[in-house]
C-alpha cells in the first residue's frame, strides 16, 4: 500500500468556493474562507481537495468562463491568498487539485477580444470561426448545451464563432498549435505554484470536426443525456462532430508529458460523450494519458443495484490499466440525498451512499455537504442565479439547488456561512437542521460516520486499491468482493428502505467487520444475512 500513488483510491473533496465559507461578509465564499475550513476538511480524512474555478471571470457561468487563467478573481481574494491556501493545505497533508477549463474562455478574455476584431490579427485563428451558409444561417446544426444554436454571429468578422455552452464562452481552436502551447503554458503556471493536480472541465470539447459536418439526429426514445434534460434540444442529436474528436487523445498525451515533469501531480478528466464509459477507458489507458477520469454515469436518477453494477462492470471490461474516479454528486446535478433518496431525508441512507461510493474500485470525488446529507435546496425562480436554470425553467430548475452555502452553525446568521444579511443563494431551514455544529454534537450523525468510515477504510487495502467482482443478487441488494494481494472482502448493501435477505452460504467468512460505523446487517446461522433498511455488511472472506 505504501508504494501506491496517493491518488489511487484517494478521496477528493470538492470545494465549491462560492459556497464553502465567506470570510469578508459580502455573501460569497472565498479563498480565505476555504483556508478557515481546511482544518475541518482535514478532519474528514480525505486525501485532497478539488477547488472549482476561482480565476478572474465575469461570472456568467460562475467561474467556468475564464477571462484570465493566471490570476485570482477579486471576488475570491488574491494570489497571496491562494499561496497561503496551498501552504496550509500541504501542512495538513491535503493535496490541492484545481479546475482547468481548457476548451473555452470567456468572451472577455484578451485572446477573444483580439480574435474577434478581424480575420488577419495574431489571434484570428485562436477560436473556432466559420463563414455563414449562403442564406446567412449558421455553418451547421450544432447546438449548445445551455440552449439554442452553438454559433454566434460576429459582425466585425462577418463570421460565426462556436460556443458549446453560453454564447459568452467561445470555444478555443485546438487545431491551432499556438493555442495548444498557450494552454499548456497556463497549466504549467499553476504547477509551478505548487498545485498537486487538475480537474479538467469539459475535456471532451477541446476539438471540433474541421469539416463542420452536421450532427445526426437522435431518435426520440434515445434522447437521454448526462448533465442535461431530455427536453433540452441538445438531447436531439448525436454529438459526434462537436465533441470527443480523435485528436483529443493527442492533446491529453501532450498534457501528461508536461504533468510528468512535476512528480506527484495528477490529472482528473471530466468526461461527457455519447459513450462516456468508453471514453473514460480510452482517456486513461496506459501511462501517457490521464491519471483518472470521471463521468456523469452515477449522477443519474437510476438508483438500482442493477444499474450501479452494469455501470461499473461496463467500465471495468474496457478500462484495462486505466483508473476510474466515481462521483454520485457535484455542483452540476441534484443533490444525491434527494435524487436517490426520492425526496426522503434519511441519515442511514446518507451514510450508506457515502460508504457505497467509497467502496467501489477507483478514486472518489465527494461533493461538499455530502458528509452532512444535504438535500436539494428549493430555489424560487426570482432567486435563481444559474443561466441554465433561468433558460429551462420550470422543466429544469438549474443547478442552484445543489450550490447553496454550507450550514456551519445553526443559530448563527446565514448558518455561520457569512456575516452578510443575504448570501448569494439562500440557505434553507432543512440545511440548518443538518448544520456542522449540530452534527458534531451528535456522535451518530452522518458527519461523524463519514469521518469514521474514511479513517476505517484506509486500514483495508482491498477497499482502497483492490479489484472488484460483482455477485449475482436480487434487487435491491448490491454485493461484490474487493481483493488486493492476500486480502478479500465481501461487501453488501441494501438499497431499500425495508429489510432484505442475502444468502452468504457460498462464502467462507473469516471475520465480520462491524467497526465501520454504519448500520450493519445481521448474520444468522452463518448463512443468512438479514439487512435492515439501508444496511451495509463488510466481512473478510477466504
């Protein structure tokens, strides 16, 4: 185990900086707020933090529209604050991973401001520009995830530019070697600052089809997506030509070559494609591509043993020596306590979900607040900040409900998040009832269980780094083994809010493990495992 890289089986705690802690009373979280909460994060026994974007930005997409890759937005603080954050995190033995949004910039980035002026300036070919069709319409049928056509007219050039997201997020032209080098130079700036790795946002969107071929239509019964709803026109197409182009692998290899010059630094790719599991496998195979990748495959509404098994097994069958990273929640999807809890707030469910995530083969991304069991926050239309939700309301209410501030102290103003009279998003009463101070005082809380389980998990190499083999079960029981060197564990979960049975007679159980802090199933006569609602079971087997 001591010879394994830290990230293999590591738990990465995602920090959404706007919502962790506000240090200056303006209602928005910041870098000093993260610094103030690093001791808390360290107490969770996680291995790293991933910080969502804090770079200079007009905040049209809350930092995922970057106007300067090499500076901190004043909303979040200064570069000195970031240096202090890195230093304190490392003192606490926490690795620091930062977001890199490489496929597109803000339309306020200096590169785009120059590029849009003419067709013959130094940055003219740094973005994806195309002439209109003969009738003046867009070059092809590509659509943007956030709604409507993916092309926007620029009168000065008499051309359209491509934007796969908001029109204020123009796509860079990765076919241009100068662009690729500039992007790598920006990445190296942060490596020199001492970061331990990068979460690569929208990495599948770097390249586009140079022939600008139309995407084919998708049949109605196949209009399913990850990260967008079926009523979004984006779901009406197979995104073969504006996404996941073959050249992306070459850029990933160039990126990895740079990363390898900084020992210990890692890459974590966000994968969204027509076959995300296959793309995860492709992007992580060998030692010259990404260290890890994660997708939206477990960020869905389907919470069945069969779906979880199918998802993991499908990846395992193709990933070879690649390495997955699993997440059941993040800043883009409905909170898992609501999504998989079907509206009920049950602490045993929350405890089980966190344990399940951390028991799969791979590394883990755990979104802030999941240790508390935070549910999706109800947000009224007039309170919305997310342009995605504003566009698609009320069928899709956007991403604000999972981005609300952390509740630290129930009885304090803004639940201890901010001294401001109004936070950037409201904190619901249901979250205040799950505040950190209340859970710290309750030894049986989700928070204590999360903290205890992650410490306990580190004692079992099979859980951190072992192989995984699923066992045939009936719904709603999910069972598998984890094996590493001489250690094999049997792991069983009851995914339902009612009791269920599991036959363990075919396993030679050496030791039942019950010090993990979860509600544990009861072994009867050595053969029958009785699992109460949301129970878990761990045992060492031959």
